[in-house]
């Protein structure tokens, strides 16, 4: 385990130092891996072979953090074991690096996380901010992968945790509302998405967070949703 932890730390530090790629946010890991794959492919002689061990250790640790289970090193590589599945992460990484395809890795991650967390129910109150953050990360991951129905489910779970809290963080609540709104908008559920956009905007305004980085995109998405729903007055 110490060897895996060391390889994980070295991978994170190397990606940051060499390419300024930051793996500190769970929700953005797949996005950052995509960036890293592009950088690796541009290395002289293709340096894919130098990244496999560290990437496997890091990815395994990340999967356990999000989906539970345990990590162990076997003769066949780094394996993540949950109650319902056993995944050889080293095999995923090796094949993905060999083919230069992050999409292969993303598909494997999606299948693993769905199996590991698919039957999970949002925990009862008292609400847990860390649990909400984990559910939001899962929602964001499935959203990025285009698995909108799964993303929608996790946004709903995250919201149930956040809203059960007596001290809900508006900068956690707003992204959850906005993410669910975007999912339902993309799924054609305009009438359901529109009030969620409005609630997200209102949450930010009440929190005095006009400088929220995605606020303008949020307002534009809200206006587009109102237009798509035939509410032209609100869209204007």
C-alpha cells in the first residue's frame, strides 16, 4: 500500500510540474486525464510507458474515494475491489496509453462507478458536506461522459443531502441545481429545468456571489431554456 501511495503522489506531482495539470478536484479528474493524454502523445518518442504505474495508482485511489472498496497490488497490476466488482485498473491504463485513447479509460471508469454506486441511496440527515461533494463529483463525471440519466440521478441525490443540511453551502447548492437543470434541459425536460436554473441564480444572488465564475453561462442557459420552453417573456 505504501508503494501505491508513493506512486500516486509522484504521479500528481509530476503532472503538475511538467504540464501544470491539477488533479486536486475529484469532479475534474477525467477532464484533466484527457489533457494529460494529449500532452503524453506529443512527447518525443511518445512517453506513455513512463506514466502507467503512477496513473494506475492514482486512478485506483480516486475510484475508491468515489465508489468505495479497496485497492491492492497484484501480479497483474493495481486492482480495485468493491462488493460487486473487481477492476484491474493497470490493464485499463495500459490499453488506453497503448492506443492513445482516453475514451477507453473513461468508459471503464463509468462502468466501474455505476456498478459500485448504482444502488446507493442518499444518506438520511444529518447531512454530510463530504458526502454531498462526492455525489456532486459523480454527477459531474457522468455529465461530462454524456450519461445524462445517470448524472441526473446523482444530482438529485446530492441535492437531497445538501438541502437536508441546516447550513447548506450556496456555492455547493448552486452547482447542484445548475447541473440538474442542464441535464434536464439537454434531455428536453424544459419545464422541469427552467425553475432549477432560476433557483440556482437566486441562490447565488442571495449569497452575494455575483462573481461566481459560471454565473454568466448560467444566466444564458436559463434564458435559452425559457426560450425552448416557449416562455419568451422570461427569456428576454
